[in-house]
C-alpha cells in the first residue's frame, strides 16, 4: 500500500479531511457504503466514525455504484480538497471518535508510526495478543484490521481492554502523535 507522506524539514504533514455529520443516519448515508466496502463488506455494531484513504472512496465510485444524494455531497467535498489523502467521517462534537479515527489515519499515512505500532504489537506476549484479538473479533473486526484497531482504541483512551499493562504503550503512542503536524480540514455536511 502506498502511504502518501509529505516530509518537510523533518516534520511529517498528514493531510486528513474530516467530514462532520449532524446525525448518525447522515453519517451512514454519506459514507457508510464506501466504509463497508473498505472494511470488507459488512458492518458490525454501532458505527461512531468512519475512515479510509481518499483513493478508496474514488475506487469505490469507479466501481460503478449509483450515488445517493448524501454520497454525492461527500463526493463533492472530497473532490474539492484533492490534497487531503485520508477521509474521516464523524458526528459533530464527538472528540473521542476523532482521536480514534485520526489514529487510523496516522497508522495508514505515517510509515514510522505504523512500524512502531507493529513492532510494539510483536513485543506483546502471545497471551496478550490473543486477549486483544478475542476482544476485537467480538466487536466484529477482521484479522487484517486488528493491530490498527488496537492502536486506535489505545490512543482514544477507551477502556476496551482494561489492562494496566497497556498504559506505557498508550502513553508512547500518544506522545508520538503529538510530534507531527496533521493538517486537517473540517467540513460540516
């Protein structure tokens, strides 16, 4: 996977477009179908946020789908800001989900962060990895998304795992995320 990164004077600039929706229904109507397409074809549980690379949305459009009005609105905004590499969809005012979705964007866009997370994952004991995998699979996540979801939940500071052993890793990931500049454009739909 190509991960578009702009490295300027050692500062990574990650370009993320955040689309804010007034209701969960509007979020799902605007970005739900491309999100499901990106995640592997099914939606499990209550969706609080959506994330995927810009190219995923454009590939989904190119597959020949007929767009709803809300999807056309999202498509218009995504086309309006071509410099943004990653798309996040959230409900207005939901700061916790924004943290979670930005962690996904960073994992995708920043090779150094991705390598750090993957290295830390392999350093966990097999028993701990199985515990995390079981919890995330219970939430409906596929095997290829487990490490990415794990880091996003840790960054969000959600008590999904409820284990003190994760505190140092959580602090490390949060510290890393404060060391780069993420350029975010927020659009309200």
